[in-house]
C-alpha cells in the first residue's frame, strides 16, 4: 500500500511547475500557436500573455496543448477566447496574439480537487500529499449555487477559474484519474487499491444538501457514482486507449457505457451552462422543428 501511494504522490509532483514558453508561430486563422518546450502533456491548459508595454501584461486567450513532438520539442497549442475576467470596469484592448507572446501552461497545478466516494478514501489519498487540496465542500457549495446536485463539465471549469484549481482527481474502482480541470483531459491514471465500504453521492462532502434547479443539465440527483464520472471522462477523452481498455474489462454497466458511446448514443453536452430563465430566441426556431424537448416530462420542484 505504501508503494502505491508513494508512486501516486511522486506522480503528483510532476504536475507542480508552471511552464512558460514564447510563441514561435501562429496558424492562418489564429486558432493555434506553436511553442518549444522540453516536455508537456496533451490536454494541459493555460493562457496566452501579451505584453502591452514594459512591465505591463494582459491575458489574451485560453490555451490547451493539442499535440507534442518529443523529437522537435514543439507543442501545438489551441487558443480560444479568455473570458474569466469579464468586467465593464476594465479597459477593453484590441490586442492580438503575436509571435513572442508568452504561453503560460499548467497554471494552478499546485492546487487540486479530489472527487472521492467517501470520507475514508478522501483522507487516505490526500493526507500525505503536499498538493494544496481544495476541499470538496467548496465545490459542493458552488454546485448548490448553480443548482446542480449532479456536477457537469462547466462546474469544474468554473471551480478552476474561481479557485485557481488546475487539477481534478477522481477516484474510481481502485484508481485515481488525474485530469486538467479546464480541458478535462486525462493526464495520468494511477493505481490506488483501497477498500470502498460506502459511496456518498454525488461525492464525499460535508455539505448536507445541494440545491437543485427545476430542470436542465445537472438538476437531477446523481444515482450512480462510477458510471457517471466514467461518462464525463469518456466524452472529454474519446481517443484515450487506456480508458477504453479499463471500461472494456469493467462491470457490465461500464461495458454497456462504452458500447453506447462507440455507437454514437452518448452525445450529451456536459459543458452546457443551465440558465433558469432562458427563453426561446424566436418562435421561428420552434416552428422549424429546432426545439424538440419532451413536453411530456413533469418537473418536480421539491
């Protein structure tokens, strides 16, 4: 058991350092940049920093590593709009990403959130680590504010932005999955053979009740721990061969989950942010058949 956790905590240390690298090139439509780094994992997120003037910088874009060539040491990084600091009180510049701007990757990787099925496993995994653990009570409070007793992808992204959490760890079936909190890409899978005596839903937290919206993604109570978190990871990591093999050798439900995913049956967008007072954009969308929600469903507010 000690060897298992020694390996786990050594692997956690590998994600601790922020990687900074100047941009070497930009593609034609400015959706991807290249940087030269000694080593980086696909799925690591961060942002692009632009120097306005000497000593003054601003964040322009979100960034996620899409590929890394070990021979050339070149990483391709997808960039997208950065909206974490939206505010009408802040100046709005028209700066564009340029060669020489800095890619800051693995930001927040010293802080992690562990999703665990019960208190015993939570403390056994976290107690000997030097990682700064953000307690799941904070995440549960965020979920309650959003009305999501079942966490969806956007909740993890929000947690990452608001609490500077770079890594999410999920304990499933005697393994710990290490994921980038924003991209949700699997960075590592580590054996951690612990006895699971009970399962708390949606995960271990001391928050007694998570408030729920009347409808929308995440508004239902989570019924099963393992299948749901496997599904979240599978959607974000469709090409991860190790995850596929684990599901293939798992329980009947996990095999069925993989089969449904491979057949195209799982397309649910876990990133969607639910808006409780969202209305139809126009009657044309409904008349054209664009809205096909099941009007037979009865929503139970309590």
